[in-house]
């Protein structure tokens, strides 16, 4: 099989590594890929990101299956375009991808199908949004409707902060249109969990739970990032939480997908807030999480390609996903300064003994030398019987991966 994998993050390096394990896979083209997929078994990077060019490439190379990593091409309709040409592709249609691409769309979907979520109001009009801020309880949460690269959510402690957020989203237009419509919602206090899952539109199979660490500094302080590390399973996701999730979030979501007639053969990722009053859905993502994928796939014993094929054949009902009973922790090594400004181009050295524990994200291969090229540079993975063991393993390996201005949180996996 020839596979086309779209994306360039640590998530895609982990996906490529996992898919390559299947003996039927001959070649994986990664578009555009990174310094890790450049040297991963069976992989070759191709420098294409435009959807029409990807389509021409897939036709020209007789690609057997395309797998889409990030949300951007999904919300732009890459799945519909590939399918029109009779190509096999794993991911939701443009319509279904709005579950991630539009917050108001996804909140209305949750409400319609009784998925447990925070109370909210949608605003198109700046004046009405400001009036609402006079009477809503604080803290409150202001969200840009469209995609804003993970920066579109402002937690506001008081009216002054909320007015500032609403003005910057709606008037200053800091998200280039994505904040013209906004959602203002109830603040929920609790701990977060990421539950990635696979669906064929008829069945949803949840993966092992994961705990992202979104803020840049230890103790979950400082600005939000794309994610500084992940432990899986998430210690807060007990049997009871899982049952609540299935009954009040997952099953209702599936019913909604069916009733709306969504063409959804892909990944659905539930971002949960576990509170004293049970679990609430904060958001859907229609793709794997990054860096959740790096931990989750390291614990997946089943063959991912076969699972994807089963979803494409609408046969997940008969599929089973096997998991390692232990734990995995991945710690992100970032460039100092991230998520603000940082310097790129430093050489990265990885000792041989930890080579298979490193998943590359923002780094590229230049004349055979791996160099930093982004904020989140790579993830180092540790495995163990418990999260504590996995954590120790990951932090031991970090010492064997070096580059100038290497920064990482020291508390990933600590509860
Ligand atoms: P989202 O993009 O909707 O997942 O929001 C990004 C982050 O903002 C989440 O991971 C939470 O940390 C936080 N967040 C979003 N909605 C809420 C809420 N209603 N209450 C508290 N925190 C929230
Ligand atoms: N790590 C969170 C995300 O991928 O959205």
C-alpha cells in the first residue's frame, strides 16, 4: 500500500511510525512532514500543502489511502474533494468537520442532542455581546467561533477582561474573521481530559484517556500552548467518569452524527472538563490531538491501519482495540520563549539509545543535521507499568536529547 499522510507535527511523526508497522505498507509520503518523518522507516517527505496539489499527487502516485492529521484541510473540505475523485481518505467531510471548525455550530449540535456542555450564548453583534457581559456571572469564557490556532479562548475573571476580549475578537479582528462571531459560555471548574476515539459514523470506539498539560510553566502556570506533554491514561478518568462520558456525551454525539447524516469516518476527540457535577464536553476536535497522539499510540497494541480500514468499511462494530495495560508519558521539549518568540536553527543531538523514544515536531533535517525549527521541537516518550514509572523513564531520556535553549516542564504526569 502507498499512503499519503498530511501534516507536519509530532502527531504526524507518531502516526507515520505506527502505520509503518503494518507489513502491507510499502511507502508513506508525508506532506509536508518534518525532520522526524524524513528519516522514519518507509517515509518520504513531499513539500506540498495545497489541497488541489495534494489531490493531483495522490492521483499521479496511485495512493491507496490518505490520512489527514490537522484540522485545517479537513475544515476546508479535503475529504469531499478526494472522495469526488474516487480516492480513499480517512477523515470527516467538510460538513462534519464544522464540529471543530465552528464553536457555535458544535455548541448548537451539543444542545440539540443533549450532550452535556456548559451553558452558552452566541453573538454576531458587538453591542449585544457587551450588554450580555453586564449580567453574566464571572469568571466567564469568551470564544472565537472559528479556528484560531488554539488561541481563540479567553477565560475572563471580570467584566473588564471580558470586554477587552470581546473587543479584540470582534472589533480589532485579531483572528482575521474567526472572531467576528463569538460564543460566551459558563466557566467550568475541574480537571480536563482528552478522549480520542475512532468512528465510522455508526459506532464510536474510545481510545485510552489522556491528560494534556496546556500551560507553558510548571504547576500549570503561564500562557496556554498547543500542549507541553501528555500522560495516558489520565488518572482522573475513572470507570465512573467513563460511564458518565459514554452515557451523557459519547452516545448522544453518535446519535447526532447519525441523525444529521454526517459522513464521518475519522477521529473524534472529546475535550472534557471533569467537575464535581460530572463531566462536561468543552469541545470536539475532528482529528487526533498533539501531543496526545504520541502517548496514546505508544500504548495501542492493535494495528492502527487495520482499524482505519475497518472504519472506512463501516465495520467498527466488529472491531476491538487492544491496549497496553501500562502507561505512557511524553514530555515536549520546546524552544525557550515559546509560545512567544524564540530562536530557530539549533542543532539537535539524540543519543542512539533513546532514538526510538523521540517524536519530532518542529525540527527539520538540513544536510543530514537535525535542527530546531519551531516552538514545540519534539516529544520524548517514557513507558512504564504506572504513570509514575513512565514519567521517570521519560525524564531520564530527556537528558540524552539536547539542543541550545531547550525548555520543558518538569511536572508532566504529576497529579
Ligand atoms: P477549547 O478550545 O474550547 O478547548 O478551549 C481551550 C481551553 O480553554 C480548554 O482546554 C480549557 O482549558 C479552557 N476552557 C474552554 N472552555 C472552558 C469553560 N467553559 N470553562 C473553563 N475552561 C474552559
Ligand atoms: N493537545 C490539544 C489538541 O491537540 O488540540
